[in-house]
C-alpha cells in the first residue's frame, strides 16, 4: 500500500518553482531550459512577467518535471515587515507567517506578485532562485532568501549572467549564499548556453531531491542524448552541403571566354544558394527563427552572406589560407581545368578518355578527360572555398549550440569562433571531387545513370562523423 | 525495390519507405526547408511511441502522402513489370540457348538449325551441350557468390538484377517526371541501399531471371527431345575416356537422387564413337535424362533456392531497417513530434494593473522647517569607489550614507524626519543599471515624503552599463527610472544620469547647477565654500598685535575689509553673496547712514534671540554689520570709498541699530556714535570681527541656520571676559573656532 503510494508519487512530475528578484532572468531560464523562444515575455523592464506560467519537461513524451515561472519579487523588505505582523507569539514559525500571509486577502492585494511567487514555492518540491550575479548581495536579496527559507522548500540558487565575467560577482554571491547555508549553487547563463551548465543545474537539484533522483537522472541522460543527436544532425547538414559543393561541376566551352564567365557565375550562384539552404536547415534544426539572424549586421543579407563566399577578404576573415597566389587571384574560389583540347594529352590517353566518356558514368575521370578532349572547361570550387564553407558552417553550428533561447540579441558569427581545421581537405571531400553524380547541384542529366548513390551516403556519413567529432571537442 | 514489397513487406516498412519518400520530396522542394504541417505533426505526436514511429505517422498524415504513396506503388509496379519482362526475355533466351546447344553436332560446328538431318536424326555432343547450357550461368553464379562473400558491404550494383531494376527505374522516370515520382524512386533506392536489403533484392532478381532462363532452357530441351531424334556422343582429343566416365558419374549423382536415369559406365564408353552411339538406344534415353537432370539440378534448382534465400535475407534486412533519425530532414522534426517540453499555459493570471498601487500619501512631514544643508543618500548603490560624499563646488553635504537593507532604510527616514532642518535639497543616489523595482519605488516615495521640495535623483554607475556596450539599454533604464520618479513625485527634470565614479568637472558642474543656490527660493547648499575661518581669525590676531590700545574705526574697518576680501577671493559669486547677506547697497549715492544702519540691523536680526538680549553681542552684531557693509561696499566699488560717510555717522548708525527692540531694556548698549565705536579694550572690536567672519563662513545657509549656529556657538560664552592683549585674543579665537566647529558639526548631523 505504502509502496504503491510511493510509486504513484514518484510518477508525478517534479514541481519546480522559478523565483527571484524582478528582471533577473527567470523567464529566460525557462526559455533556455525548454528551448522555447516563445515562452513568456522577456525584456529588461521590471515586472515583465505578471502571471504564473508553466512548462513541463518531457522525456520520451512523458512529463518528468514541471517548471513554473513566477512574477519577480520586488518589495521583499516591505513584505518581510508585513509578514512579521502575523507573528503572535514566539512559537510562531516563519512557515506559519507565510501560510497566514497567503490566506490573507489584504496582503495579496498589497503584494500580488510576491504572493503568486510564494504560493508556487509552497506548491513546489524545489525552488530555483534566479540571481543576477552582476548585482551585489543587497539587503533586499537577503530578505528574499529569508522569506524563501520560511517556505521550507529546498532552494537552488541559480547564478545568471555569469558569462559577463567583467561584472559578475560570482564569488561574492557564493560566499553569501554559503553563509545562508545554500551550498548547492548552480551557475547557468541563460544567454550563453553552456553545454554542461544545464546538466549541472539538474545535478544540483538532484543533490537536494533524493526522492526524484531517478527522474532527474533520466532527464539528464535524455538531454545529453538529444544534444548529441542534435550535433550529429547539424554535422549531417554541413556534410551534405560540403559534398554537394565539392562535387559540383559546371562545364563550359573552353574557347568562349564569355561562356566560361557565365558558367563561373552560375557555379558561384549555385553554391551560394546551397549554403543559404544549409543555414536555413540549421536554424530550423535548432528551432531558431528568421528573426534570430535577420538583424541588420548579420551574416545573411537578403539571402546571401554579408561576407560573400567567393570574396578573398572573407577567406582572410575566417582564417582560411588561399594557398598559391594564382588561385586566389582572378578567379577567387574557383578552380578551373583550363587544359582543353586533346593535343596536350597524347593520343593513347585521348582514346582511352574517349572510351571512358562514351561509356558514360563508369568513369568520372574518363568523362573529364573526354570533356577536355572536346574542348570543354570544368569549373569547380577550389579547396580554399570548401575550407571556408567548412569553417563558417562549423562556426555557425557552434554559435547555435551555445545560444540560449532567451538571447534577445541577433545571432552574430564570430570569425574567431571558427574551429581551426586542418589545412588538408577532409578525405571524403577529396573523394567527392571526382564524383559529379554526388552533387545535387549538378544538372540531373549528369546524375541520371549514376545509380543508387550509396557511396555518397557513406561519404556524407564519414564527413559528418569527422565534423561531429570537431564540434564535440571543446574549443581551445 | 518493388520486390521488397513483394517479399515480406511489413506495414511498418512500407510506412518507413513513405517517410523516406516524404523526406526526399521535402528536400527537393524549392528551398528544401521542409513542410510545417501542424495537423500532420499533431497526428505524429498523437501516435506516441518513439521518434521513428512518430515520423512515420507524420509522413502518412501529410497531404502529399497520398500522391507519394501512389508514386511508390507505381515504382513498385514498374519494378515488378521490369522483372516479369526480364524473366520472360530470359526464358526466351534460355529457349534459344537450348536450341543452339542441341544444334551443335559432334562433327563440329552448327548443323542446319531446325532441319532434320539425313540419317537417324542429329548427333549431339553431349558435354558440349551441357557446357553451353550450364557453363556461363554457373560461372556467373560463382562470381556472385564470390562477390557476396568477399565484399560483404557491396551493393551488388553490377549484377543483372541491378541492371534490370535500373532499367525499370529509368523507364519509370521516362514515363513520369513529377516531383512525387522522383521522390518515390529516391526513397526506394535509398531504402534499398541504407537497409542493406539492396544486395539481396538484386540477388533475388538475378536469380529469378536465371531461373527463368533455366525454365526456358528446360522447356525447349524437352520439346526438342520430344520431337526430334538425337544421338548423343562425345569426343576428345587429349583427355582420356576415364575422365569423361568420372565426370558423368559426378554429374549424374544429383539427378540420380531424384530418380532420373543416367548412363552407365559402359554406355559412356560406348558413346565415344558416334557409330556405336547410334546403336545404343537405352544410352540415348539415359543421356537425355542426364542433360535434363543436370539442367534442373545445376541450373534451375540453385537459382530457385538462392532466390528464396535472397528473398528471406531481403525481408530480414527490411525488417531490421530503421530510419536514420539524424538525417537533416528528420532532425528538424524531433522537437515538433517528440517535444522535450510542453507548455502548461497560464496557471495564475496577472492582476489588473494598478490594483497594487497604494494611494501615495501627499502629506509631507515636517513642513515649514528651516532649510539646512543639502543631504545626500545612496540607495542600493553597488560600489562607490570615489570620495563620499562627492566633492561638489561649495557644497557642504549632510551625509546620510549608504542604504541597502531594512535597518538602513529606517535609519535614514527617521533621521530626515527628526531633523530640525529640512535639507536644501535631498540628493538620492541610485544605481542606473539596477532595475527600478517596486521596493525601491516605495522607499523613494517614503524619502520623498520627508521633504517638501522634490529630491534630486542621481543615477550613478552608467559607465558600467556603457561598458556592457548596450547604449540602448541605458536609454531604456533611464526612462524606467524617470517613470518611477514621476510616480513617487520627483520632478522629471530632477533625474540626473551622472556616474560619480567617473565624474568629470563638466558633469560635476552640471550637478552643482542642479543644486539650488538662490537663497530666496531654496537656500544653496553652500556653507561648504572653502573654509577661511582660520585665516580670518589669524588676520584678527595679526591686527590685534599691531593695535596700541583699542582700535579706532578706520583700523576696525580695515580688518573687516580684509576678512571680507578673504571670502571674496574664492569664486566670483561670493561678493554678491556678501552684499546679499549684509544688504549692501549697490547704489552708493544718497543716504549712506541709513544704508549702513540697515546692514547693521540686518546682522542684529540674524542674531539668535538670546544674543540679542545681551548688549555686548548686540553691539558686536551692529558693528560687524555696519563695518561689513562699509568693507563690502569699498571692496565692490572705489566709488563707495569716496562716498563714505564720516565715522561719526557710522557710529550713529551702529548705535541706532543696537537699540533693543520690542521694548526690552538692555543696559550697556552704545547710546551714541562715540560710544558705539570706542571701547576700553580689544573685546568689542575682536568680537565684531569674529562675528563678521563667522557670518561670512555661514553665508548661504539661510538666516535661520545661521541664527541657530550662532546660538550654539555663543550661547554660554562668558560676557564678562576682557581681551586686553593679542595673546588673549588668540586664546579666545581658538576657543571660538572650536565652538564654531562643534556647533556646525551638530547642525550638519541634525
């Protein structure tokens, strides 16, 4: 009987009240924990949140925790004085005072926000007390903590804005909180999403809530798995883009310069659009909307990167070496097989090439030689461009991984954030070079007889593995 | 592709293929961003279970699912038809092959095709025929086995099956190039590749085709054997007959199990010679049996068995196959189909705005109090690094300190309420970066009620906010503070953004300008102008040392002039303050005597009532007022010197001013001009000069304050003391200065 009751109790989701002074980022914390940009309203005004809103954290579709966002505590000093009025003798406990306050109508009118917050704390199993770590430990905060202590619920102080190291007074807060016997303090910046910050927050809650240990363990494990899967999905998107770009080839008659230029423009345009698409896919994957990056000085402008992919300056900005000067010069970002005509190739090769070309998809190399033989130039992205694409996309993924859903500022791509990649092109991309059939950017005619692109899948998977590995590695 | 469905398709596999088709379809759509169909997503969530299950359910619920499903059916049908056509063609080919094989005579070369040969029918090289029918396909079969074993990851792309299915795919793409069709084909091929079923399906098709070939062969063989008369023989040039005997026995072993006839050793040996072979009728029957039996056992049966095996393997691979949910098209759907959070909505609604507002009491406490120095208090200021209170020109602060907690708040309110004087202006310093909350608002409201005039709200720490780089935030914060100020009754223009830690001369001047300096409206927070009291008293002592006996009026006037000059020298505004204090005329023509008397009366008026009852102070006050007036006037304009009245006239003015008012009788006041300016010792001259100096030190604090300070300084002074020499003057002035400091400090504290 008893055991059954306990089982039922543990099946109940853990109830968490998020409280704190006004404008410390309670709603932001919920946004980030729920990955929901649309949760509540966030601004730097005081008392932005005036109602109590809830969100459940699900694991495999089952709610395991319910978080309640409360209006900010604003006048704890007066409230504490007010609470003292309810004291009738020395046996009255703080808990009694709070209970009496909640019963009292008049008090609720005077302290409507505080009453809501306190009611949620009393209804919850644990309270997260959100702190703007840039603030000093003022008397009003001490009074808030005193009132919370009277609620007789475990409290996990959450230090927000700790990423602002120049102004955050993390040590000061920790010291003060320790004096109040609050030792399980979590640091969790709602704007800069620290991969492990969330996990540590749950772990702190776990230390105080032994009865919900299994629940929180499941939550931690699930969130870790999801994040890994998310990173993997992002790596797949980037790998897909890179293979498409690496295998993209445009042919143009070699002896007509105008057509070569047009083809070059065509290639650039295709790759640009492909990158744009990858960016959209990434934003979609991370549940960020257009408004997150369409700010004025964002990388994307009218569907194009502000820093054009084929601009040598962009390469420099993202630290990509362009190698030989010639390649970086006139046709920046493009490699041209300028050899045309069969004369330079020698007759036997030419015959073999012709055969290869006639045999169709059998040999991409043969096709290339055949094209040369017929006086065609092949245009494709050069290594530097592919590297730039890699670096830039990884920087974007990293920025997205670290972006809290509460961040009000538009997304900014920091070139310094770009991971340092090896000078060498990843091996799967080299494989893709010789496989026009692998690129979705090439005209369907080129891929019609390619058959099932099993090897492309393998190359994308290989490349995604490598990128995934890079992304998981902590930044130097 | 198709056969997949034919051989053990489960509904979930079909669902997954549809999901793949949807993914391909969405990826190929312009923009490739995928479709956001809420109804379908809801269906996906409703089905529950793991993410894949939800993906499948979502795909099935999409509007495009119908068309894609049809397209998948078409692809399936096309594949099936391709296989059927392939099998038929292979059967025909098999029939042809059988006919060709049976047309090869022992004499070498092909005989006349279908024509019946002259003799007793045709002679067939039995081993040649076997080789023709089984050789190539057996070699291919071995190749297939080698490929399957040696290259486990291979897709079997080069196989006949792949070719046939590729042809079917190609055909289908010729027939229908709609987006749905292309997506369906990509899904099917993709499924085959990713699930690993592809190689088995290709194998299955290959084996089915070869089985068809064998059936065609067998049928044709039986027809030929039925309608023709063949003589079987074999030949060799280099091999021994034993080898053929052995070979025959091996070949016959398997058909023998099935009960098919096989040539005996004698029959084999006998068949070597065509002539003999023709004679052996039983051998003919046995050889035909071996031929057909080999075709069944070594051609048809392995292919059929392998086809079944491949079908099983394909079915198993399909069953094991799961969607790769990290593929870009699926990852984006995770949160939609399998949300990690669910909004619980508003649990407790917001209150009606304004309900919380308490009626702000307009009652001001301590109305009508005299004005004291400006007061300054810091409310919840994070850190103040510079000097506290801030050094502002001429401002002597009443420092109320830093307020952070409940006790501090109460202390300051009580101090302000209990004070005898009202601060000329109450400067409340707050942190600009802090969020103005209701607690702060309430407290500022309380502070506001302790004073009658609007406090000055000084917002410090803006620099830190600027360092955070968000200038917009500063603007927003400032307007929030303004709103708060307005609500608690602080004037809008009394809100100042000034970082005290990063104050510049300009910003401090800005602050100084905001602090009222006009005595008539709000007394300037002055009294903080540079302290010259020591210098003034030193000057008095210096003069006293030079005096030979009691000083005469010109000497006293000179001393006053020097003291006035001290206070005038710092800052241009003080001369004006001086003239205001003593009501010094700016027009030096006319009745000088009444003007001097006016100034003398003014100082007397400023004396506290208790001093006015004491003749010595009455006289000293009148003298200091009159001499101060003269000093100020001569400082201000050389014209005044020329217009100065006689000392007698001044003495008369002093005597007139020193007359007690209100009917009080005071003895020992100067009754005439002579008496007023002459005395027995230094006492009166020093007292007047010291009073003058103290007045100047206190100027700007308002008359009430000056009066109060003077009262504290002089209230218990011994009026009988006599100053007869410079040393006594020195001692007295030291005491006076000490008294002044104590009194002033008390006043500031109050």
